[in-house]
């Protein structure tokens, strides 16, 4: 079974960045994990105001469950907290191959 990643990229106004990071770490990502649909999550920053959150879904069914049942409320809460200053894009990724320590672990 291939791994499914739900990735959210955020472009955040500079003056909003501290609040965004705090909210993501203290509230939003824990909310996402509490849905029970994700095995792990990571928050990264490439430059000031540019963030990526990767949620590793337990499987495709878990991601579909999140999107159908949990996403509307979670997204509403996010927009209430950040009505302006944050632009989001969302993508779903399916792992084709995975490598660790020079060895191919899965895929083709």
C-alpha cells in the first residue's frame, strides 16, 4: 500500500508569521492529528513567510475520511483565526518510492 501525503503550502504576510507559527504548532496541527486520520505531520519553512505542512495519512481511506468529515470544521477554524494574511494551496501526493540510507525501501 502506498503512503499518501496531504501537503498544505502557506504564503504568510511577514507581520502574521509569528502568530501563524504559534497557531500551527500549538493548535492547528494538534487538531489535525486528533482527527485520527494522520500518522505524522511536519511543519517546514523555506524562507520568511513561506511554509509547508506535510500530513502523512494513515492510508487513502483515512485522507478521504478527513476530507469528507473533518476538513470543513478544521478549515473554518483556520479561516476564523486568519481571515487575511495567509494564502493556502493544498495537494495530495502518493509515494512512488522511498529511500533511506542509500537503500530503496519501497516502490517502482
